[in-house]
C-alpha cells in the first residue's frame, strides 16, 4: 500500500465508526453488496459515505438523528464508502442506476428496489435538521407502502 492509501485508510476510521457504531454494517466488497441485496427483505437504509465536509457535518448526523426520531425503523442499515471501497460502492450504485452517482447520498430500498434517493444536491447546503426530517419522512412513507 502506498503512503497516500495508508494515510487515507487511517483518516477515514472515525468516519466509518460514526455509522458502524450506530449499527450500520459496512459492505466492503462487491460480493458483500451482492449478498446483502440478494438476501435483504424489507427496508434497507444505504448510506454512501464520503470524506467531504457535507458528509461529516450534514449527512451522517442527519441519518443518525433521523434513526433516533423516526417511528419507522429500517430493517437493515448498510453503508459503502465512496473513494475508499470503490468496488463495493460501484456495485451498490449498480442497484440504482437510474440516479447519477452521488456522494454522500442516502438510498432507501424496499425489498431490494430503490424506493427513494437523497443525492448530495439535497444534502450540501441544507440545514442538518431539514435533511433529518426529510429522511424521517421518507422512512415513514416507505414503511407505509
């Protein structure tokens, strides 16, 4: 591993732990993504994590707060890390090709099908509370389907 990769691997540890510490399962390989997608029933909340400031200050906190406030809880919490786990991220994005790649972003899947997608454009520049409330509302709507 070169010095850059080693540095990046170390710097993203707390960014990963913010989600895994809250119960998210990291999908690190394309095979893990395929396994999750082929076996998951119900609702999956997928966070495409990123090193950018809008992931740190907006997306991750909004997701965690939405999970604490929403009455409807997803059956599965999973994450892939854009720019780090490149094959896993690319494979996850293959499951919702109808939306352009975006990171950070949040996908809500119902029985393996994309039910809702929140791209970076609806994260960056918005108050964390608005993103939290948006996601909580989405979780309620998907659960009601």
